[in-house]
């Protein structure tokens, strides 16, 4: 495998010579948790019921690629969220969720260059819809948390809701949505950028013309074309110029 070449501190590339032009691409696809935003939402939600440590351990193993069945790992984590309230979700969003440095700048640059922007997440629509609206993202895919009615109205049931496209947005679904969006735009996947930090991002990253690991797990850093190990998301603009 071609070795990485550090082009400035904390920024490395392989397989090409920068700078590329952002206008050579038509789509930018992003993971959300720990990529566009600073937290793993499922871990922070679990804190509301005293289960953050247990949930975070599963999340870490899944993101490192140490759990083969991502769907089952997410079902296990969501089951531990039973009893969390919608008010707890709101507090997590307001008090803990922040955009990662450079997120707004990078998305604005992509849109100014004519790219469409896709957000694909193993997280939840409660958060992805808000991040979508905040950044002006064009397309999203993520999971829906089931909320109880009746006596436990407003509490999570510990399950997710099946959607018309399937049950859970895992790595395979991220790849499928990425390719579907490329097809919808009439472009080759090689005209797309894909950025993530966890093992479930690798299937779509392998399809993209430019794959970017952002403060990523070792397995993801090793397989990407660009590593951003220091600084914000907008450091990509040192590699792919507007």
C-alpha cells in the first residue's frame, strides 16, 4: 500500500499530489458523530439513565471495527436507552452537541463550489435533522428512535423504527445511500468525497474518489487517502482547494 506523506503537521495524503480542485467533485458525504459533530450521541443520551460507560464501551469497539455485526451492536446500545425522555434528548442537543471546528466552513465551501452534501449516520434523526437544517445539508439518512405512547409517553422504548429503506443505517446502508445519491445526481462515485472516523464509514469511503479520515480510528486512518489528525474539518481545503 502506498505510504502516507505528511504535507503539513497533522495532515497527510497518499496516492495523489495535492492540491486538487473542489470543483472536480460533485458530492461530499459526511458521517455525523465525531465527524461533523463533537460527540457520539448514543453515548451522551445514555448518560441520562446512568449507562454512558456501558454504552460508550460498545460504541468504541464498533467504531474500531472490533464488532462484526454493527446492527446488533446498535440494537444493544439503544436497548440500554429505554426510559430516556424526549427532554433528555433535547438537553443532549442543547448542552452537549457542538459542530466540530471547521464544519460550517467546509460545508459552505462545498456548496459554493456546486457540490451537493450528504449526511449518512448510524445515529438518530432527532440530531441529524437538526444538523442538516443548521448546515443546509441536501440529503440525510439515519435511524429513528421509537418513542412510547400511553403510560410511558415521551420515553424511549429501547427500540428503533423500521423505515421504508430498511431497519438500521449501518456501513452497508451508508454505502448504498452514497451510491444511490451519486446515481440520482448522475455522477460517478469517483466524483464524490466521503469523510468519516469509524469502521462503519469504510464501505462508502472505499467507493469515493477521495476518502478522508477525520481524527479517525486506526483502521480508518490506514485505509483513507487523506488523514486529518490535527485541526478542524476545513483542513481538507488545504488538499482540495475551492
